C-alpha cells in the first residue's frame, strides 16, 4: 500500500475543473451565443396580448331634464362544473339548490354525472352575492365566469326603442343597434409579460398598454314618465277597445324631440329570447307604413289654405259623393249636404270636401296634373310623406307616396290621398309633419338622440338639427291650428281639461288585404296636439287588430285624451284665463 | 474534559498534529453562497408566494415568506456548522457513527410506516406515493439526508481503519460490508422513498471515499460497472426517470408543450434569457410560475436569469474554490479517516453541484437534487452545513510541505521523534 499523497485528489481536482470548464462553455453557449434565441422563446411564452374590454355605454332617458338610466350593465356569474373534478355531487346539488335555485339549469344532478365532459353550465345569471356564497363552500370542480349583461331598471319600458344586446355582444334593434359602435367603445390592448397563469406583471419594458375607450352613454329625448304613462294608457285603451295592436308617439312640436314611443305588444329586453314572434322587436311607429286615414285631412286643408284656394269658412256644395274620373267617392258621414264650410267638412270628416280642395288646386273641377303636382310638392317634398325622416333609429321605412308622374299617380289616387288613403306613411312621418301644421309652419326633424352623458355626470345635449321654416306660412298654420282645435272641440271639448288648447283629428282607414281593400278590418288613428300658449305636444295614436273594425273616434281617441289630460299636469301647463 | 487531549488528539489513535488556524476560505465560500441564496429568495420570494397562493387559492404565503424561512434555515445551518466545528470533535462522530446510521435507518423505517403504510399525513409528507419527509414544526426532516450523513461518518471510520490495515481492496472484509451498508441505504432511499437524486449523491459520495481510500482501479471499474447496471435498471423501471433520460437525449430540441421537456426547457429559457449580465434582481419572469421548483432545485436557472453569465461564472468559481479547498484539506490531513471523511464531504458536495448544474444546463438528465447552500432551505442545507463544519474542524489539523507516504504515519513513535513544529504550518512555527 503505497498511495502517494495527492495523486488521487489531483485526479478529482482535474475532474472538478473539467466539469466546471464544461459548464462554463455550456453557459457561454446558452447565455451569450443563443441569448437572443432564448429571449425570443421566453417572450413567445411570457408575453401575452390581453384585451381590456371596453365597457358598453349605457342608455339613459330623461326625467324632466335629468338623465335617468334605462339600460345599465351588471356583472353576473355563470356557474359551471368540471364533472371530472367533482368529488361530492350531492353536496354541490345541495348548496346550489339552497343558494341559487332560480338560476339553475334543469336537472343539475344529471349534468354533474356526465363524466366524459369537462364543462357543464349549472346556472346562469347568478348575482355576485350568490356566487360568493357558493364559493365559500369550497366545492371541488365548480367554477364561475363573470359575464357582463344588460339590465333594465325600468323593465319593459321603451323596449322597441332600446333594442337589446345579443349573446355576441352586438346591439340588435333600436338604439342598441343604431349606436352599436358608439356604445361598444374601443377595447384596449395590454401586451404584457405575464406570470404562468396569465396575470400581467410590471416587469421589464416590453409592455404595451393601450387603455380601453369605454362606450358612450347615450341620453334619449324620451321622458321616462311620459313613456311610462303612454305605455300604460296604450294598454288600457287597447284593452277597452278590444284591439290587439297599437302604437303611440308623443313628440314635442317645438323641437321634434320624441318624448315617448310606445308599442303593443311588446317584450322584455332582459329576456329577449322569450317571445312568440320576432315581430315584437320591430318599432311600427317608424318601420310599418300604413294608410293613416282621415287625420290626413288636416294636411289637405293646410295645403288648400297655404295655396290660397280655400279658407276655413270657404264653402262648397256637399252631395255626400263626388265623382273623380269614373270613380265615385262617398262620405262616411252622411246628411250634411248643401253648401257647407271647409270647417264643417273637417269636423265631420267629409271626403267630398277634401276632394274639392284638391280640385281647386287644379282648374277647380278636375284633379289635373297641376293639382297633383302641388299636392305632391306639399305632401312629399314639404311634409316628408313617403320619405325617411332620419330619426336616429334603425330600419326606418320611407313608405310610399306615388308621384303624379307615375301611371298610378292619377286623379283617383290623389283624391284618395286627400283623405289619407292610397299612400303608406309611418306614424313618425305624420306626427312630425303634424307638428309643422300647428307650430307656425316649421318642420323639425324628429329626433330621439338627446346627447351624451359623460363619465363625470355632465349631460352634453346633442346639437339641434336645423329646422326647415316656411313649410307652410305662419298664417296658414294659425288657421289650420284653429280648425284642428275646433274639429275636436266640436264634439270632445268636455273631455279635455278646461283652459287649454287641445285639437285633433280622427282617422279610420281601410286596410288592404292582398291588394284589395277589405270591409271587415279598419285601423283607428287619432292625431292631435295639446298646449297652452302654443302647442306643447303632439300625440298620434294607432290601434288595430286582425279582423277588427276599429274607429278613430271610438278606439284611438280615448287613448289620446287619457295621455293628453295627464300630460297637461305633468308638463305643468298654465291654463288660459 | 482534558483540554489538551481535546485539542491535540482528534481521536484516540489519530496521529498527533498541533492544532492551527482553520481554513477560513471554507467559511468565506459558504458565506458567499448563503448570502447569494438569500438575495435570490428575497428577489423571487414574492413571485413564488404569489404562485403558491394562486395554486392553493389561499393567501397563506406572504411576500416575505420564503425570505424569512430561508433566514431561519440559514440560522439553523450556521448553528449546526458552529456546533460541529467547535463543540463536537470528529472522534465523537466516529464513536457514534454506527448509531447515526442506525437512527437514519430507523427514521426511514418510521417514514415507511407512517407514510406508506399508515398514511398519517400529519407526520409523513408524501406525494405520488413517495414519502420523503417528516413534518416537524415549520420544517420537514428528510431521513435520507441523515442516513447520508451517517454513512459518511461510518464509512470514513471503517474505510480509514481498513486503509491503515491495508485491507481496502479486500472483498470480504471491506468491500462486501460496504456494499451491504450502501446497498441498504440505497434501497431505503431510492426504492422506498423513490429519491433517485439523493441516492446518486450518496453513491457518488461513497465512491469518492473509496477512491481516496485507495480502492484499486480493478475494483473501482467493477463497482462502477455494477452501479451503472443497477442505476440503468432503476431508470428503466420508473417511467418518469425514463422520460427524463429521453428528454436528455433530445438535446436542445425542447418544446414547452411536451410535459417531460417542460422543466428543462424552462430552465434553459431562464438561463439563456439572462444574457451576459442578467435581467436584474426582482425581474425574473421564469420565477413567476413558469419554471418548476424555482426556489429549490431550479435556483441555478433563476440565478442565471437574474445575474446572467457573469453571475453564474462567479457562482461556478465559488463552488470550484470550495471544492478544491475541500480536496486540499483532505489531501493534507494525516489520518486516513479524516482524509476520507473530508473526501466524502467533497464527493457529496461535488455530486450535488455537478448533477444540479448539469441538469439545469441540459448536460445531464434531470434528478431532483438541490444546489448546496443556494437552494431554499431544508434538511439538505443543514446536513451539508454539518458536513462542511466537519471539514472546517479538521482543517485545523492539516500538515503541509512534505511528501510522506501513508504508511509512515502508522508508527506514531517514529513520528514523535520528528518533532512537532515540522508538521504544523510554517506561519505558526515562526
């Protein structure tokens, strides 16, 4: 045994030094030569783009002049289970039944036993409190997903005006569709180094942060209280009338601002899927043109006065029928024959009077091209019949007014148009134009977009749209205004509050079925205004129903009266002394 | 206790060497490594705590958790180091080495009983059927480390005695008993506790001791062959070990999407993305949950990310310094048992360092072992501190300057005639 000192430890030292040298070379390779490659590899895994979701803007209505929310956002929770991870299904069923019974999907026991699935939705729309209570139970295999959903503090109020947001987050119908882009805002981007579970870190200088731009909060011109009362009045009136469908628009004749738009039947935007027919999403006031009927006589009278061919007390010989070419037009109300005034013709809604006016626009006895051109110029060009009004809602329909140059635009057509048949108009067209008749001849484009509500709470009103003056002369307006007042006052003065200026005109229109007028179905319309020193509101009511003969005076007018009398109080109008 | 005897005679039959100043470089390297480890714990502790809180859905781990616990572990390790250095002489260790080994085996048996048979999770800490720790207060005690330490002392005494007798290469009197001891320890550690890493370091430690003791190359290669064969068998028998070896043979073509590659791929990403100077303290991203075992076995990779090439080379240099220092102490000790025990400490440490860094750099297959003094706390650190304490204690009895063959020390009478100062350090003799 002659082991020399150091011989073996030197071998070990050489081994250690060799290994360290090997490591150094390897580290040089990894950290210096391949550094860039490893930086890229790490970045590919560590840097993740995260979208910062923009909050969808809210929708407000007005309460007087104060914005109040109609549509807000709320975080709710979808509860799901991973059946593979579930250890105690009985306890899960127990807990979720106790905490969130109403939010559960049917038969959670069965969902939990689907063992070849990793994701089963157990419940939807749980509140934060419910979710936290369930989380406290530490149920293995149960998780939650936060979902932002639209909430409607006013329930079904103004459903067609608002529209809804579908499962993909897209606005559908109404304001939600019209202002989808503005409401959506712009998602922000966070490109960040994240930890292994995707949580962004503030390490390094490779982070990109583009903040989200939240969606605009839109304030409508709709007054919450008027809308609410109008909807209730509509339902009441339709029930009384036995009608199945109806719409009301309330508009401010001094600005064109829509104060209420009500439709029946309606739906609950919070549960927009629960409807029998998608037709209830539509807003007939803007997208369902119809033949409005005799309320159009107010416009015919206005054209006559404005063109100087009649005055309210101009007379004509009423024989309860009038021949236009080879077509005979009769009055619905008979017996007021002889020389009568135009006011009487309007009071009793006599078709012959209106045809007479149109004849006078021509050569006095025929509805010639000149007469038709004049009438078209007023109805289409000035009042905007058969044209889109441009109200800020989607899917507005223009309706149809046939021009005199068209083969169809003959004398018979124009005689019909003088009392509201033979053309398809939307309620928003008629109500907006009617404002012109009573406000001194100014056309205000109807508007429902009141402005923006900033995040600091300031309400920035939308700029006023340029009104069109001189649609009819102020003098004409004054005369027509009085005629409309008188036409109502003649029969219904007692129904209105005393001391106010209320006027209106009924309409009962035949409907077309397969291109033919049918006798067993009429639509009831009432078109009127109310105010003090000047008209403050225009209300147009329409009631209809399949196979129902509805009369303007019996079935639409009471709804007008109901709303009108309430509005006088609500708007705090001063009675005349 | 007789002070003079304590000071001069390390063990009853050890040659007399005058005590001199210990090798403070051991303390210097230790201190540097511990400090570095502490800095890294401070830097990545918050991320690590965050990851754990996320995983367990709790907030039990605050951002200083790892730092504070590392301080505590370091305190215990330093305490053990001081006790071993100052209070317990090597001869006491030698005297009780058999008992230490026995306690190691008993602890392993208790672990088997509580963990694998009775499943008392409050006492035995198990994961995936491998029970490796006892839970004692805030710390775990790993019987395998105790066993390793016991085997170190016992083998040193046994092999030292046999070497003096010139019986190192005697199969029936030396190698067979050693094989029985090491074999039993490996069965307890590798087979029952499924801890391949600790097993390999134990094997490497014993191999170094045999080598220092003068094992013939013939036996050496035979033992190496047998170990490799048994090792291969263990690797093939366990799918996760096989996977790691396959990963290793894949070279650098790792993908983080392959489960087996995940750990080593991230270790290399951490090291590679560190570059020349590293991303700086507190800026490690791999520590936020990408790299598994970031504070323990993978701490070298995190340091590579944090301190870069420069930092890692410095760490390699510190380890090299420490290891060479241990070899030097071993070399200059006169008693075979002392030489062998310090050689064992060297082997133990070297195995940890080389296997850990090799795995992190993708040069050797992954085995879950710690990087001494840098990795987060635990039993391993305490026993390594104890082992280094032993080496430090013995560094006071080195002799320098003469090439004396082993057998010359056998006759203490002869050496007594040579005179005292000759064997102590020159500085002291002045």
